[in-house]
C-alpha cells in the first residue's frame, strides 16, 4: 500500500484523505489517524490499519508530509464535514478530539504545497 499511496501523492502533488480512501483499495477503514504525539488531534477518521501503517512509514522516511488546509478543501470534494471542532493549533494540549484538516504532500514534488 505504501507504494500505491506514494505514487498517487506524487502524481497529484497533494491528496486529501477522502481522495486517498476513494482511490487506494483497502485504505478506508474504521480507525482514526492522529497527529504524532497528539492523540486528540485527528487528521482523518476512517482509515484501515494498513493505510495508517503506510502513511506513518512514508512520513517517518520523509517521503510525505501533512499540511494544514482550509476545511473548505474537504467540503468542495465529497462533502466531508467532521462534527469535531477544528484544531486551533497543534502545539496546545487538547482535552477533547479536534479535527486538523490536512492534505498529504510528496516531499519531492516540485510543485507541491510548501
């Protein structure tokens, strides 16, 4: 799955999590993907174990990064609108779950989001 995700992100330049679920077989699942070290910061709710492991490995090897985006990016796509409040800043400790609207970017993509 890692290779499929990396190829798709490189092709697109940036990829939303709902696009990932729609385009990579087996990526969609029942789990939440959290920001490292911030269990109440949810990047996406609805990934498989395989997708989470692949994304974590790609990030660990610095092949991809996650970048914050305006939540409208998701509403324009498939109409995703989480009910959780949006993260004001990752640096603060959150007591309740919050959504951090983010996209997946390839680190070696020259036209990617900086």
